[in-house]
């Protein structure tokens, strides 16, 4: 399936006239078994696409919530291989929900791009977001992913001008990921009115659906972005539910999936509500 899963999902959502809700979780947070339980529950809670972070000790694009999630996972023995194992377990019960890995170059270089692509495809991964490989240096990774029909999603930002966009989108497939704010995850808030023209510019440049991430934490903010973008990505707000559940000795899985349900409902109804106003 691989790339075909992403394409099929966005085609179906376009036909429905709504944006995708993309839920981010950190693999193995707070531990492998709970992480797998959360992953398996995401589609029923409303996630159209799932973004799975693989734990890394120096996640330079992440704000404090996801940094802490990565450390929790690493401290509990999560590894890159276990991340792929978790996705393979998920695939035993779900063959349709696209899964995109998000992380950093170091583990990929260590494993080797070709071996990584083969292992990821075998596990059931559909695409990869890698934060710290510049698009000018992404061809070897993109070639390895193309050989396994995996999508590479390179990030565009508010500072990406038209010339830069061409470079970014040259090897991007599946969907374009637009970072709505300058800075790390989970700190600033996205403003849909500011995001809208950038989304249109990215969409026109690449001809791909555009998902917006960074700075979206509430159902209201998610709904606003869903009216102007093809996908809405939420991460920090979800991993914070893990931390809160642990601190309050509550069900971590229940808290995360409840948050997903509220955000997904807002995204699903956003355009209907705007038409009825």
C-alpha cells in the first residue's frame, strides 16, 4: 500500500469535503504497551492519518512537551526497532489508516537509508518526515524511499519563499507539511487567517494536499485551520495528556483518546459549520 494509502485517504476526504485530522504520538510513550494501546485506538477516536514520532535524545524541532515524551519513551526502553515493531502490530488490525514516521536523521543514517526504507515498508509505514535533512541533501533518502513506495514529506515554513518551495516540493509526495509558526512545537499558536495564504501558495506550488502543524492545541484552533487547509496536525496537546494522566494516576490511554475525539470532531464539522453561518 505505502504511498497509495496516503493518496487514498486524502482523495476520500476531499470527496467528503473536509480536512484530515492528523494525530501525533510519540512511540513508546509512556511505555511500549500503553503506546501500542493508544496507537490502536486512534482511528476509532477520529484520526484520519497518524504521525508516529520515533524517540530521539536531541529532538531539535520539538518544544518541551514532546522533548519530555521522547525522554519518557527512551527511559522505558523504546528503540527505533521497537517503533517499527509497534507499527507492524497495529497493521495486523488496520490496513487503511496511513502512518507517517516523524523524527531525525541520526537513526536513519545509522541504519542506512536503504535498510530503513525496506524495514519501514515491511512494518507498514507510509511516509517519513525528517526534520534535520535539508531538501538540497535529501535525494539519497528520497531515492531509497521511492524504491519502497514511501512518501518523503519535507517541511515548508513561513520563511520558505517561492524559490525555496520548489526545492522542498521537488521530492515531497503524499501531502505537503506546512509549519505554521516560526519556532518549535507546542509553544506558539497558529492563526488561521495568517496561515491561509501560505497554504494556498504551498498547494499551488506542489499540487499536493497541505497539512498544517505546530501551534494547534484546541478544538477551536483546529476547526479554524481545517477551514483553510487539507489537514490539521496536533501533537503537543496529545502528548501532554500522557504527562497529565501519569501525574494524576489516571488512564493515559483514555485521556489521549478523549482529546483526539474532541479535536477530530472539531475538524470534521469545521466546514459544515462555516457553511451554515
